[in-house]
């Protein structure tokens, strides 16, 4: 039977106090030599039917075990949003942290959907940057998934859009600091909004600044790797590479990028297994 646990933000309430929604189901006891993690910006999709239709594309690479989702919209009335309905349909555990309240009363935030139990959830408030217009509150959602590969710390991230690389790394810094401190396997994924622009006054785009490679090198310097190097676009407009998955303490067996009809972003997936070098103690 599912339990619903609503907790306040660990580091104090936001200007509008949005509780963390934590839906727990029975533990998955299956054993597997790998786990598949997906990240996707859902573009505030509210139709479970559309999500389920595109979900089958992800299953071609093996059923996803963990979904890290951004721009998850919850209705004004407080009913379950589409991703919470998806979790219920799959029998998965569910975490949802709203970050923004819109004029119509709906909320938007980050979600983690997991076949495996989620423990130790936390919300990280990221530095606020003034974008002149269309400002948003930025957070990261973190939890530990208890998987057949052991405990894996997850960080789900959605960064601001119209900022240069210096501001982007500064906004990402609280996540990198916590992820670096994790002693075991760790995954940081999401919409990093790594365009190839600098921004004049955070309004006018100025090409060419490859933010994706700068963020990737930043993660590599802290012990993370990614299979998404020289990847195809994750956002069709201008061929931007906005999304990624960074891994520490595990190795990937396969990875891919799938187009999703209901979103302007593509879904990224990676199949992870135990790191052989960690098992043997070699480097």
C-alpha cells in the first residue's frame, strides 16, 4: 500500500511553501546486474495518455528503472499530476518537489520515479539569478535509490537558461559540492540548459560559447564521466545539447537519446552496471 509523506524543504521554506511529495510503494526485491536511468524535461505535459504512448519508445532499450524528470506540472486542484499517475501505473516510488507557482494556480518542479526504494530525500536550493524576465526558482532534487547495484545517490537538476558559463557553474556549485562528497555510486542528471551562447545582459544571445563541454569538463574534474560526448542534439531548436547524465562509481553498458513527441527535449537513457575497476581495486 502506498504511503504519502509530505515534508517541508530541509533548508527552510521557499517564499511559497511547497511540500515535498513522497509516495512510497512496496520494495522491489528483483535482482539485476544493471539499472537503466532516464532523464527528460517533460515540458509540463499533463496527459498521462501521451506520456504512456511515448514511454514505449524508452522501453525498446529495456524497461527504465529510474526516471529523473524536469518541468513536471501539477494541477491547481492538488490532484495527482501525470508523472505521479505514471508512477502509480508502474507501481514505482515517487518524489516530487514543486519549485514554481504559476498564475493559474498550477505548480512546476522536479520528480524522481523509481522502481527501487528511495531514501534520504533532500532539496537543494540553487543560487537565484536575475534573468530580467521569466525568472524561475531553481532547485535540485536528491535521493538515494536502493538498487541491486547498491545505494546510488541521485541528483535531478534544472538550471537557468539565459546565463553564461560562469553563472551556470556557480548555480551548479551546490550540487557539485554535495555530489563530490558522496563516497559511493552517484548520478547527476537533468536539464543543464547548456546552450552555445553567451548572453549580453542576460537577454541577447551572443554565439559562440560551448557551455556543454565546459560543464562536462567540470564534472570530469570531480570524478564524473558521461557517455554523452559529441552527442546529437537533445533539443531540436538550433541543435542544442541542453541535457546530460553524469556518473561516478558505476560504468555504462549502453546509452542513447530518444525523441519524445510530447516534449521539446529528447530523453537520455543510460544502462549502468557495477564498475569493474571498483570491484578489482584497480584503476
